[in-house]
C-alpha cells in the first residue's frame, strides 16, 4: 500500500490543481472524494483490477495532470502504471483493516 504522505500529495494536488482551492493544513479543507479500493485475495490480479477500476479516469487529461503534479508517473507499461497508483495511495489495496486504516488517514 502507498505511503500516507504520497496519498496526501495526490489529495492536495487534486484540490489545488483541479478545484483551485488552496489546502490549509491548519483548517483542513472539506472535500469529498472517491477512493478506489481493492481487497487483496489469493489469485486476484491486482494490476489488472487496478487498471480496470481507473482506466476511464486515466483517459481524462485533467486526471492525468493532477496525478502527475502529485508525483505519480504515468509512463511505462500497464504494470508500471498500476504499481504507481497503488504506491501513491490512489488505489488502496490490502486487507479490509488495511484499507480502513488508510482511509481513516484522510
């Protein structure tokens, strides 16, 4: 699963870059977002599931721009992109407890 700091970077880049709202850490901006999650199971192809969940988003230039500003590399093959999305917390992967803990960080 991605680090908390990386996930926060994606969030801040989205809020500031797409919504045009400055993130005030002291105040805590109120924004509602959707988080892609995937429970890890034996035999589940995580990379394929991540790409199927995000493919439509990745076709949008605004979404790609936001991710790029947050440091997510979108070049390389599909496996590289899927790993980047998980490593940066764009898609949360793990047990239900892992996912709940990661979501609670937001």
